[in-house]
């Protein structure tokens, strides 16, 4: 780690020295009326290169943060599903409650995934489609459960 820090510091110092050299060379060429186009272009190219490197590093850092947060979100979702499965196997919840809670958990996970993708500027098209599909599935399940309750209520009468 220390060697990496030393290398970065030495690279930064080298860039500063090279920039100072080019600036001085440009000033001297201007003073003595020599051609400055090549030096000016070199300075500009170096600035563009550093800008692109910084931009790429920012994008990579952003993607890494997104991946880390998405991983935590996925793990949380898996933990929630595992807990629901345990409850079902111990008969603490019914199959209908399990189905409903699993679907609710899926919808929440997908909603949070869409929000996370938007936050980090990632493509959210596929996630949004899955989220909308899950919402439709939840509506269908709710309607089915309502019909089941109506039928049970009718049978009780």
C-alpha cells in the first residue's frame, strides 16, 4: 500500500514538473518569436488526457459504489426471503400469507433497485420492467385472494 502511495505521489510530482517544463518552454518560444503551436497542442492534449482519466475514474468509482449497494440490497432481499421460508415451514404463516409477503418483498426490492439505478445513473429499463411486472403480479394475487375470501364468506352463509 505504501509503495502504491509513493508511486502516485511520484507520478503527480512528475506531471507537475512536466507541466512546468512545457509552460516555461512555451513562454520562451513566445518571447523569442518561435512556433508555439506544437507546445500549445501538447499542453492541451495533456489537459484533455487528465480530464478523461478523471472522468473515467469517477465513472468507475460510481459503478463500484452502485455494485456494492446493489449487492447489499440483494443480500437483504435474500435474508428476508429466507426468513419468510422459515416462517412457512414452521407454520407461523399460511401459504397465502407467504405468497403475498414474498411478492411484496420482491416489489420492494425491485423498487429500491430502480431507485438505486437512477441514483447512480445506471440503465434502469430492465429493472423497471421487472418492477412493473411484479406490481401487476401483486395486483393479480390481491384479486385472487379477494375472490377466495368472497367465496369463503359465501360458503359460511
